[in-house]
C-alpha cells in the first residue's frame, strides 16, 4: 500500500555535505520526494519533536544535537514507505547496521547516525504535521493531484 513517511537528514550528514548522496539512495530505492525543506530547529522544537524520548538518558543530548545546525526534512512516498525507510536506514547504531544502509555508510555514532525516519503510521502522521503545515500539504495535493489527507 502507498504510504507517506517523514525523514530528516541530521546535522552530522548536513555538516559533511551528504544530502545529495542520501537523497540519491532514497530515490534509487523507489522513494518519491513529495516535499523537502531545510529547517533550523530550536532546542524547544527538538524537545517537542522528540518528546516520546523525554525519559531516556540521551534525550537532552539528542535535542541539543538536532538544534545544532539546519536539517533537511522530507515527506516521502512509496509502497510500504515506513518499513522500507527503516530497512534502508539500518540500525540506529551504525556499527550494527547492515551493509549498504544509510547509517552503515554515513553514520558516525548512535546519535550522529545521519538520518531519522518515522517508526509507525501514527508517528509518521504526527511528524509530518510537525514540519509541514496543512497549507503546504493542501497545495501539494493540488500540484500532485493526489490525496494526502491520510497523512494529517
């Protein structure tokens, strides 16, 4: 089934100019880029986005990291996009990631692993709405002549 998911190219990859390589991997694996933009999260934005991890020991460090530079946020589409992106990204720990995954190729550490992807339909809906306004998505509907209501 056609799905939508959110992905973020993280600060470590942005700093190393890896956006083109990561975008190529996404496109080469059948993902369609529906919307892409650079954003600079504040620490408060990062805390809101990663709220589900607030009790975990890495929460503050992750929020500081994600607010350290602009990031690239992407609305992606593909058959079974969420599972497909999770597979393409690889394990959170780049050392444990499968060969040819984004994190194996470009990740530095568990935190600086180059890419984020939604882990469920509920997360995807929440995360897409966090970065893309209803206005942006409704205009995308007109441009793409597709029904994106399912994502918000």
